[in-house]
């Protein structure tokens, strides 16, 4: 299944996406709010896992393509966190994004995320969607706010990061189906 916006396609992964995705994941600016940059093999594994989940259930972290050029620019989509994840409010569905830095500031992340939210509420009939990021990641929090999410004031220490890690503290944002319906009409 491919999701479409005015400027973007959210689609299944192709092998041609792996190299630009690896470059994105190796970029220190893109990865500054993540624990580490990814090696080529780690990046390929993430792309393959995303591809596999979309094949299995019809949704996940989609590859994002510019309609005008066919260029891969990153990923946007939905993912599950189970009750054992250590994330507050889990089990839950989260929304997330990661775009190459040359595509920042153009509204692509929020455009794609709004389409993923529509899928979450219209197709999956979810009651709510969450997003989380390091407290320092103000740009991602800006996207969360732009797509109608609100800070749940439920900050937490990310369970996958060691105590004292500079990115350990995370914020949790949420949007309910009712909030989304009220803002999308």
C-alpha cells in the first residue's frame, strides 16, 4: 500500500533506498538526537525490518519519496511498542520520522506524518497515537505540535539508554482520535 500527499509518497522500501538511507543514518547532524550513528549493516537491517513489517501487516515505517523527482528522502510511519518496552502508556502505536537533512525545513516531515496519522485513525481505527523523543530534540517536538499532538507531561528515562546518557530523558506526546478529528475537519 502506498500513501500519497501533495508532494510525497509513503511507500514500501526498495533496495535502491538502502544506500541513501545508510547515508542519512551515518550523518551526525541527522543522528544527533539518537544514541549513535548507524553502520551500513545496521542501517540495512533497519530498512529490511521496516520492509518486512510493512509486508506482514500493511503498515510501518514507510520509505518517503518526493513525487516530483522520485528521490528517497527518509522514513515516516507507525510502529508498535509493547507493554514490556518500558515506554509509558505502552502498549501503544508511535509515529516517527527521520529525513535527510537537506529536506528539513520544507514541511515534509509534518506532511508525511499527517498522512500517517490519517492512516492510523481512518484505516487502523486507533484510539490514540504517541510520539517520543529526547527532551533536547526541539525540532521533532515542533513537528509533533504541528500535527496536533500534545505533550502528555509524562517524561521518562528511555529504557534502551544507559543511566546518565545525555539523551536518556525523553518526552511523550499524544493525539487521540477525537483530537485528530477535531483538527482535520
